[in-house]
């Protein structure tokens, strides 16, 4: 099973070990794939390259193809699982990484790399792959247990991995066996990290930092031997973390972390700076040095700005146990303690803007819009990424990289400013901007209020920044984030079971937890949620006025919808699924009812296609209504989809598709299961289908939190559209429709199912 290595594959390996990630990916794409074995190696190398580039989320997705190919070639999937475990480790998904790595370890528990051979082995591919999978799994387990502060569990895996690495390098160095069994820089890279984790595990287990000192030094030497410039930073960072976790010498932990920050700054690694500065902030907080801690967190925050949008690593937000969400939670706490509402608002806004920019980094957005300026920004992003990868990866050292990165960043900033002058919505995809609290208060007027949820940990009490024309201040709920989550889980179960009395009881409990009765009731309430607050059924909570959920506070400065009369109306329902999905008779009746109201023809069955929708609405529609199946992908929110038809079967229209080629409509209604669901990531922006329609210029998106009965949906939609045509105000129409269904005795699962997003007046 020898692997034929053609010129593109050889170039892919060369570029990988040189830290040239984009070149490696291009070479892999160009490499021939004439055999299943080679296709497997190409996929596995793509995963490794993406991990090296910091694009762990993409690496994790690619492992699905790696597993299929490995099963075809070897009848196993241990390498794919080990690679997925490593990707998940750097994503901070420790539970999933542990499950994958333990599966590999169990499958290979009896595997031992042969120490001697009677002749050239005929199964070298299997030997290398099984050994690689085993060592990768062991190293992942040692790392994740260290990062969980479980040194006693990490140490046995690190020791087992070290024995394996030692055997690999011993055999490879043998004058005879080394002819056909070679080690590569990647094995030294893996061994360096394993020794680093072993040092931390030894220190944690012994309760004494000195127990890991020798390994920390050895790890640094291994990194230096392959030219991994970030190695010294990695070692210093984990040394500081270990000192902090031991609680042994906080002053020394601070000194080591400062060394790590300086090393990162000298080498031009802003992504390391924010991680290590966040750790410094935690240490200083424990010492009660609040002013110094805030300075550390603000340095981390400033460093995050340097990497936002220029390298798609936001999903890989955890390393050494700290993440971007920690920064904003801490800054919000400092702002609240100081009573500085203006700075609190700015910090919250910038974090959300960063999350949105990072989500769409490297993805095609609004194809054709922005012209040369967008192309320039994308080219600068590639140049920045390549410079930073050269600085980070094995054998990637280069002179003047820090200055090059700063120059490219400045050019990017100028290009985004020019784009903002002509297309501010598109500019927000590429760069961070935060509105001022004064502008928001002015826009709210006498009748509006903004309810901004602060990000908190699960064991912390939910807090709100409340803004209206009279000022801004903090309000506290009566429950923790974890308690709110538990109530919402139970409520969702009651909806699924159809138990109306249980729903009402849980809603009353939720209202007590949120303490909504203590608020001044405004005619219009704009809510910026955080975490599970996205799943609050606002329509089922009485006496709140008219509620609209918006992505951020700056959304209030957008221009509102003018009218739903006189424009195109696109009604899509019950697409032809050809038996692949259940047909939706209720959805067909829903759009037929609405079609008679608007005096238009609906798109039903085989006519409910993506191309048909685009043709029907033209440049822009007043209303675009979907009544079909919808899915939410919690792992990859941009894969969340509405299901239309290709004429004979289902054709998913994903959030990523809509971002790439926006559908333009003033009012978008998503009458489908799970269409409003998304995921809150670092920075706490909401990433789902609803968010994708705003780039096309949608002012309002009405979406459902859960599926409801066909009759209930038709009643709600009929009432909603009658009111929206009369009032020209989707929020008022939603409030009136909700009130009507409540008065008519429908259960909360019906009148509380829909949320109004984005609508501003």
C-alpha cells in the first residue's frame, strides 16, 4: 500500500511543514486522486493543515470525508477520529474530543509499533497510520485533561504517548530500519506538545511547579528544533497557566505570563496576546488587583481587534483554558462596577460586531456587491493570514513579519472605511463598528426602551442594561443563567407534549425569574439577547408592550420599513419533496389563504424553487413568506436551512447561501420549524437563518421558535398580515395577533411561538 507522491502532493507537504497553509491547501486541491489510499491521505493532510492554520472548525467538518475514505481503504476510522479529536481539542469542545480520543485509544489498546523487522515491511502504510492515530489520541487526552485541570488523569496518557514517540524516533534513527521508516517534523511537533502537557500534568499532580520544569524546558527545545516560532510562547503560556492553577506562586505566574505576552508581541502573534492577557487578568483578579486586572483584559480586547476578520479562528476560541467570551464578561463586570454605562454599551457592541465579522471571515458574502473594494479587503485578508501563518507554523520563521502585518492591517482599515461610505451593511461584515449610547437614546424617543442582556456564566445572575430616553442603568433578574435555561428546557418539553397547563405554569415561573413586573412598561421594547435569552417566548409573556429582538443596539440606527403595500409579495409553501421529506398540506393551505389576501399566486409544489423565488421577487419584495421545513444545525449554524424544491425533491437554501446571494425583501416571514434558532458564539451574536436575511436589506424577520399546529399557524398568520397591512408596523401586528390568539384560548405554544426580529420604528 505504498502512497504515490506526485509533485502537487510533495508541494503540499513542503508548504505544510513550512507553515504556508494556503499554498498547502492549493497544492492538495491540485494533487491527483487516482486511488482511494491517496484520496484518504489528501483528506487527512487537509485536516492537519487546517488545524495548523487555526481553522479547527473547518478541520472538524473535513474529518467526515476522511472517515469515509479511511473505512474504504483500511476498514477503520481511527485516524479520522484522532484528527477530529485534535480539532475539537482546539475548539474547546473537551467532552467531544475526549469521546473521540478514548474511542481510538480503546480500538488500538493492543497496538505496539514493531521495534524490529525481518525485512522491508509490506504494510508500512498501516504501521504508520495506526501509530499516528494512537499517538495523536494519547496526546489529545493528555492535553484536554491538563486544560480541565485534571493532572492525575492527564499524566498516564502523556507517559504512554511519550513511550510511543520515543519508539518512533528510535526506529527512525536506526541505520537499517530508518531506511524505510522515517519520522517527520510533525512527529516532533506532536511530541513537543505532549511533553509540554506532561510537564503541566506532572506539576498539577505533584502540586509543585518544579515537578514539570524539566519537561517545559525539553518542550521548548523540541519546538526550537523544528523552527516553530510560537513554541516558546506556548510553553510560557502553559507554564503561567500551571502556576495559576496550582495557586502556588501568583507573582511568578504573572511574571511568566508577562514574558509570554512580550514574546508574542515581539513575534507578532496577536492571537496569543489576547489569550495570555486574559489569563493575566484572571490571576490579577484573584489577587484583588482590580485596576491591573482591567488593564490586562483591555489589552486582551485590543489584541482581539487585531485578529478579527483577518483569520477565521473565532470558533477555535479556547486554548490554555481561556476564551474571548471571558474577556467581554469581565469587561462588562468592570463597567458595571464603575457605573459606566456608556463604556459598557460600547464594550458589548464591539464584542457582537466582532463575532459577526469572524463568522463570515473567508466566506463569500453578497456576491457582486462592493466590487473592487471587497476584493481588495479579501486579498488583504489572505495576505494577513499568510503572514501570520508564516510567523506561527513550523519552519515558518521570517524577518519583518510584524511590520508587514501592521502595514497590511492599516491598508485593510482604509479599504473598509471607503466601503462603509457606499454600503454600510456590507462594511459591517468586514469590520467592527460600535454605535454610541447617546445616538441610541435619541433614536428610542419617549416610547421606546432597549433591553441589553449582559453575558454571564451559568452560575451568575442574569443582568440587563436598560436604556431609554431618560438614561441608562442596570437591572438584575431573580435567577441565574442556568436556572433560566432549565425553565426554558422544561417549557419546550411542555410544548412538545402539548400540555397547555404546564406551559402556563412554566411561563409564570419564567416571568418571576426575569422579574419583568418590576420594569417600566414601554410601548416598544427592543431586546438584545444573550445566551439562552434568545429562546424566550416574548409573545407568551403578558404586559410587555411591543417586543422586537435585534442583533445589537446599533440596529436601532437603521432606516425602518416604509410600507408593505404596492410591492412584490412572494409566498412559498409545501415544496415538492418527492418522498424524501413529508409534504406539508397545512403549509399549502397557509400560503393559499395568504395568496387570496394579497391577490397573488403562491409558489407551491414543484414551483417552490430557489430560482423561482428569486425570479418572483426581482430586485426587492415587500413580503417574502416561507411555509416549509426548516432545520437548525447547532454545530454549523450557517448550514441551517429552509427546504425548497429542485422540482422533484428537496433543495436546501442555507444561511450561507443567503449570505452569499442575499434575498431582498422588507418583511421576511419564516413559518417553519426551528427557523429562528441559532447559536451564540464568542461575542454572543446570533448565528442562524434569521440573521442571514438582514444583509439583503430585510427590515423585519418574523420567525418561529418551535413547530405549531397547522390551524394555529394559519390563524396567527392571517391575523398578523391583516394587522401589518393596516398598521404598516410588524411589531404592532405581531402584538395584536398574539393578543387575539391568547384571548381566543389558544395555548401558549401557539401565541408564543413567533418572534419579531429587527423591526425598528
